[in-house]
């Protein structure tokens, strides 16, 4: 006899189990909230229930099914996690095979629908990218210069005077000036948009508050395809050297320093990855942060130094 883990998962939807450990709310088509494993600062990334069968956290780079969630949150092994979810029923091999085929068909259907949705969004974002303004002489230029950064003459960053901000769904929370950049896929085609909302005078990033719970929302969003893509901030001549950093402003600080020192820029490109995971790839595991704590007093979990070669692909891979 085999044990029916699929039945166990059906009896324990990820959202229901995750709600025991954290507060979930709707984020577009998904449910999200603080990560019950690392504490997941909402300003850096969110814990998300993907399809009520899997989950992921963009902060600690963990993810999996409901069993894995219980393992990591409660610090128990696989068998204990299964027991805490009510145990797995026994069934014969024929029943197990039938259920496995059913779930695989459902998985393929969901994957196809998600790929179609992403491609539709990518095309929509690309169309909007064609109509954005150059950054020179805008609030975005003032914002960067106020941070001590110089703009390369070949800079690819753009500006939108009134960019709507949606925190999931169709409800608009904010509209204002934004600095935008294109994510470029490895084949050179458009992948998605990097958006940073700014204060009207360029004195800093916009402060956007969720009217429902008073939460300060991130002023930066990345939409479309990001993984494996890069932001080509600037490039000069026949390229031989590449400087790549996590963020746009970080790599612009390198350009600014080189410019001020009078160093040659004839063969240099400056890229940004968008975030650390896209720059270096996923970590194999997480470790306790030496000082940061979760709301329950336990240490926050952060990625370790060991790369996970089997999962994902980094910008520079």
C-alpha cells in the first residue's frame, strides 16, 4: 500500500495552513504577507501563496508545498510535518497513479495559463515602454543628482510623469512621477519594467501608504520577466568590461566614481540586476541573522553563502 500525500495536500490547502503562522491578504491573484520563516520585510519582498498548492518567499528564497512549509516553520522533519497535517491515508497503487495523473494535468494547465498571462503582461508593458519620456530634465534626473549621482550620456533610464500604483487588483492607490527602466532578456528582447515612484520634487522616493492597514508600501516594483534579465543602464564603445550591481543607483555610483576620477569609459557597460537573488542566484539554504528578529522574537532567516546550482538562474550566470 502507498500513502496518499496528494490527498493530504488537498485536505490542507497552503493558504489555510500558512494562515496559522502569518497574516495573509490579497496581492493581485495571490495571497501574501510577512514570511512565517524569515519575517519577510514587506518592503523587500513577500511571502506568497502561488496557487494554493505551493508557496515562495522572495526574501529567504524558500518555497515548496504545504509539508515543506510546516517543516521549515516548526523546525520538524518530514514525517512529523505529515503527522501534524493529519497524516496520510493509505491507498492502492492504481488509485495513487490515477490521482498523480490528475494532479499532473492540473499542474500543466496552471503552468500554461500562467505562461500565457505573463506573456500578455510582457507585451502590455513593452507597449507602455515605447511611450515613456527620456530622463533628462525630469524629476527623475533631479532625484539621482540629489543623491550625488551623475547621468551617463547613454543612460537608458526613462521617466513617466504620472505612473499609477496598484497594490494588487484594479484599485489604484497612488499616481505620481516614476523612474522606469527596461529589463532585457538574454536574447536582447524586452522582458519587463523596473519602476521607482518618486516625490513630486525629486527629493526622494514616494511614500505610498496602504489606506486599509496603514502599511508603508515599497516605492519600487518589478513587473514582467526579471529572472535571468538585466537592466542595461549605460554602455560605451566596444565593450570589454562589465560592472553589474544589485540596484540602478548602486551601479550608477560606480559610473560616477570612475567619471570623477577621470578613468577610461571607452569599453565599459553598467548593468543592474534588480535584486540580489537575480544578481547572484538562489542560495542553497538560509541561516539565522545575527541581530535581526522576527515578530515572535526568533532570528530572521537570510540566504547563506552557498549557491543553489539546481534552482533558478542569475543575471550573470
